[in-house]
């Protein structure tokens, strides 16, 4: 099969969408499929045998930390020259919308996937809330072109269905259980992340430091509790503000980590904390679970599809300080903590990237069949 993937983000960027697409390309090329990725031009021209075609990006005023590519007519010619059997438009809003319209014009089967809940994010950026209605209009219009639409959770599937988007399916989540593993726990890493206080409960957050991650909601906890150390791993547009906000608390900003260093940061903690209620899935939750960590997560539909309170993690209500304190206090129960650690690791072992990527291939085949 010849597969064209048009995406708003790809390597060398690091986020959940890139992780999913990177593993998908790994699997597709391993199975002998021919893959082309069309993405913002960030210098990558090839990945695992797949050709990566870059289209000139721009910096958008409301998100200066990352470069995006606006809808571009050259995508039509690139796809025409490749002549794929199927086009996958990942988050068709900017560049990927050009892929969706190119597939529609050229009568190529189209799969569109929804990864980032932009309308919900706009609620968090006061100056841009006016854009919520036109963004939903654009999402409905672009996804209406697809033979198959994909969501990353049942909750998002239901919300998209309410917006009138049809032919919806859910793709499984995935995690690399060898890269993320309890064996990477390290006393030296714990010493570093607790800033010399390894006796404290070490909570780790890993992700892009942006307003929609709602990391700021942990500030009052760090002010209240002297038994907790927090490591906020990652980088992003909100880092400077967060460093100011958390100044004077036991909070460390070690910056961006990857590979074994990141695996060690996960595995050396007592819990992974996930305060966001806007995520469409939160693949990083599974990375925490694979590392043998209890996930202390804010209650939301997509998160509750992954975390069962008291079984493989602990749930608190966003904005409810007493609820968060109660979850952290439960971490002090050594027997419960150990039981959750084991269950979290066992849960993660059910989800391989091979299976998640095979789901995508099935949806591609379904799109080709339905397209007729």
C-alpha cells in the first residue's frame, strides 16, 4: 500500500501526535508499505525509509514556541506525484487540511484523525476564545471529507459525534514498554529531581509546558505541602511563567529529557501527576504506567478510560485541593502504592505500538473499501 500522511507536526518535534505517527511509520515500513510524510519543514527529509517532504512553516502569534505550516496548494501536487492508495490527514486544520482537500479533489480514499482538542484549548487562552466557533466549523468541514474519521478516545468520539462528524472510530493507544520500565529507577536521579531531599514524595510531570496542560493548578499544593517534591520535565511557551509561579517551592524544572534519562526520571518518582482535563488521550499516562508509577490524574473522560481510581492510579477533581490532598495521602499507604504500581505496569503491557499501528492500517483498508 502507498500511504501519504499529512500532519501538522512531525520530527524533530516531540509530542503525542509525533510519537504515534513515528511508531506508525516504523510499523508500516517494516510491513513493506511505501510511506510519504508531508509536514512542516523542520529539516528532516527521511525517517525509517519513509520520505519526509517539508513545506515552509511560519510562527503563529498565539503559539510562538512551535512552527506550523498554513494550508498550502503545493500539497496537491506532492500528493498527485506520489499517487497514494490512501491519504491520512492527521489533525486537518492547517497544513493537513490541504491534504484532506487534495485527497477529495483527486478522489483518493481519506482517513482523518483528531488528536488535539483545539476548541477546548481556546477556552484557556482568553484573547482567542472568539475563535472557538469558527474552529469547530473548520473541523466539521474538513472531517466531512473523510471516508473514515478517527478519535483517540471514546470520550472524544462522542464529542465529535455531537458535532455532526460521521464514520467515527477509535484507535488504540500504545506505549513502548521496554523504553519505559521500572528498572530505570535511580537513586542519583531521585536525588537530582528532589533537589537533595529523596525522602519527600517525588511527583513528576512530563510534557509540553503550555497553558492547556494546566500545570499551574499544582502551585497551591506545593505551597501547602512540605512533604512533596515536584519535577516538571519538558519545555514550552509557558516555562518562564511557570518557573516564576513555582519559585520558592520544592519544584525543579530540569528541561527537556529523552531516552534513558527520561525513562529514569519517570521510574525514580513516587507518582506521575497529570493535572490536565483537556487532553484527547494523554499517551504520557501510559508511559508513567509502564514505568511502574501510580498516576495521580485529574478527572476527565479520556483519562478515566485509562486510569481506574485505586486500581492502577489515583483520581482527583480538578480545582479541588482537598481531593488532590486525599489522593497524595493515599500514596503514603505502602501496600496500596505497591499494588497500584504492579497494576499500572500490567495495564501498560497490554498496549503495544504494533497493535495501535495495525489499527490504523485496518482503517486505511476500510477507507479504501468504502471509497469504492
